[in-house]
C-alpha cells in the first residue's frame, strides 16, 4: 500500500500525523463541551458520517476472510452511540440552556 503523503514513512511522521488527527478530532469535542456550540455538534455528526462510510469497507473485508478487529467494532459502535446522544431531547435542552443563568438558584 502506498503512503498518502509524498514523504517516506518514519516513526516520527506517524507520531506527527496521529497527533494532528487527534487534535483535529478534539476541537469539536472541546467546542461542544465548553461552549455548547451547535455548529460543533453538526460538524461532529458530519465527521461521523465520514467514519460510517468505512462500515461497508469493513464488512467487505470481513466477507472476503479478512478479519476486523474488536477495537474497530468498538470504535464504530461508540461513534454511533455518541452521535445519537448529541441529538436526544435532553441534549437539545442542554444546548439551549448552556451558559444561561439559573435565576431561581440566586433568588
């Protein structure tokens, strides 16, 4: 398999690319957690759709005798669960009231 980057693979390059990928994944999570950003919620859902496209490739790989690991299955399941949880009614309420003052507490 050819590397998608035009430089030879090294351990350092792998660390850099994985760190960049993790940082990019953590940005919407931080925006959702700290700012209750509706944009970040939709961005996370769109990014998850890109990940769900890999399900067909995983099933095809499994069908031809190639194994899919338990970590891959767990990652896919957690992705689906987390995105569904972002759009539950209680999550919608949280996004609407995040950052708003709870007046009865201070009276």
